[in-house]
C-alpha cells in the first residue's frame, strides 16, 4: 500500500480499505511511503468528506478488524 498521511487516514478511506480487505482475504500489507510533493498531491486529490483520523488510528482500526493480516513496512538499506 502506498500510504500518504492526510489521504489514507481519512474516515472514508479507512471504510473503503476495510471493505476491500474483507473482499480480497489478503494476509499481508506492506506499507510504503508515497514519496510525492504533498502540496501538489493534495491539490489534485478530492477533499476529505469525513475527518482525518491519523496514521496510528488507521493501522489500529485495520488491525482490530483484521487481526490475521500482517502489517509491515520493509525498507532496506545498503551497507558499503
């Protein structure tokens, strides 16, 4: 999942993700930061319909409803 605070953690997005996850029966989500200019991105995205919940709330709600899904973020660095 490409994650962008202020987009994915909206009430309507959390509801949509819960619906998607219930339909697809996946077992793991890898969270990746959507590296994009926030001002440019939010300018073209629809305005939030519900409240912003925050990243921690997003992750908590997904985990509470789908405790079997592993949620991780795997960024690897290179050693020289």
